[in-house]
C-alpha cells in the first residue's frame, strides 16, 4: 500500500497502485465497488468521490504515471493530449454545455457578462448545470473595477455564486481586477467554506500576501513568460502549496508556462507537475 494517497479528480476509472490488477498500460485498476472496499479498509479520508468514479495515485509513483499538465483555467477547447484542463464555460456559451461536458468545467457569471437587470436568470441557468459531476468549480466570477457595472452590484452577483458553490461544496475561480481590498473585506465577513482561487494573478507580492493571509489560492498564467512581471516576483515567494498554472484565453501551450515557472523556481518540471496535482487534490478534496 502506498504511503500517501491522493484523489485526483473525475475520471472514468479508478487506479490504485500496488494493487493486483494491472492493465495493458501498466496501470493498476480497481473497479469502483472494490475501491470503496479498499477505501473503507485502508484509505480512510484520503479519497473523495465525484460522481461514480475516482482516481487514486500513490505519491511515490505519481511522476512516472501522471504525464499530463494541469491547466487550471482555460478558455481553449478541446485541450491538447498532454493537458488536463478546467475549461471555463462562459454564461453566454452555456448552450454549448453538451459539447464540453466530458471535460472538466468551471461555470459561472463573469462580471463582464453579468446582466444587471436579469442576472438571476443567468444564475438560474448556472444552477441548473452546476451540480454536474464535471463542473468542478464555480466561476470565473468576481469583481472588476475596470467596467461600468457598479462594484456593489458585482458583489451581489459574486456573493450569490459563492453561495451556490458552498451549497455544492465546489471551489470558486475568481476574476479580480483592482478590487482586492473589496475582495479581502468580503472574505473576512463571508468566511466562505470553499476554496477560493484568484486566477490570472499578476499583482504585487504585498497583495498576494494579503490574500494568502485570508486563505486564497492563486493561479498564475502567461505573465510568467515576462521576466519582469509581478507574477514572476510572486512565484518566487508564494507557498507552492497555494499555486496553480493556467493559460486562460491565450493560445500559449500550458507546457510553456510550466517550463517558465520551473525555471524561475529552479525545480524540475516533473516536480512542479506533481506539486500542482497535489494542490489540485487538496482543493478538490477539502
Ligand atoms: Zn478566464
């Protein structure tokens, strides 16, 4: 039995290393029923069920077995073969849900596309699909000082989505532009019970520290390719357990962002991949 076990997400099969059943790729397979028995016996609280399937990876073997990059937030679909992504389905594209539902999805009302008059109708559409097993997170949603919609209205719409996330116990992917004070104040009062991940973070280390003190996670993106960016400065001081990587709406392969981050961190890409998958296991298996 492995020393440490991670839940890695929604998949079509369960994998348990060191088990007797090995498939043609050398993966150790257990069926769900068996996994439940194993879980009861040995794995205790380390495994979460999402839908009817789960994947279990032994830490010591994870680098050899798990070759895909996790792209935490992307608007690109479909993902390339070397990537496992959380595809962000925008509210105006919600009719396309059926086309993308086999991928991991984040679903929510981006402040740019929130309708001040009928956002409740938009929210109802999100609510209808948000319980789907492949909707891993609510979002991106959040606060943006650069748009006309008043921040107070944005906060109402954002808060309603976090409430939904809490009902479903799913993390929230946050878009925040020049409204970090408001975001922190909100967190202090609301104290939501689900993980909060600020995506596309490219702000000063002091803002990162403030958010970190209030339990936020961070997803860093294409700004890591700019050596002088705030993202690079933040990367060097952020606890690695709080980090995700993404390409957002850019066409840059996620591998390039992992490469840039690994160079800055002076660690092998394989170690970074493992760290990010471990973080994923933490956030999606609270
Ligand atoms: Zn985005």
